[in-house]
C-alpha cells in the first residue's frame, strides 16, 4: 500500500474507533445507584459536596457516588487505553 494511502487508512481507522468509543467515555454511578456513562471531554468541573457533582459544558450536571479523584483516575485510564490502541494500529499497519 502506498505510504500516503496507508496514512489516510490509519487516520480513518483511528477516527472510527474514537467515534465508536467516544473520546473519553467513563462509567460512573448516580446517587440512586443507577450507572451512567459520560464523555469526560465535556466535563467542565467537578464540585466536592458529600458526593461529587459533575458539571458538563452544557450546564447539565450529575450527582455521582465516585470521589473526584476516582473520576480523574477513570478518565486518565480510559484515555491511556485509547492511546495504546492507536499506537498498536500504527505499529502493526503495513505502510511499506
């Protein structure tokens, strides 16, 4: 496969993975024990109340059981997994 075409193919593959997985989807637990999956790229801030109040960039918010530190850690872990997968795609692509 020509190098230029290979780069386009890899970019398209990574784009589709991100589109399917979301940029940073993390699972949290609402105060009523109901699970919720949110895109952490859209978190504006997290307020510490007895629980955590996750305020989105739309102004909408969710009160969740996880501590602020847990929310940060889940975001870091998820983004790391996406980066590892992207690196795997790049390293295994046959672009010679």
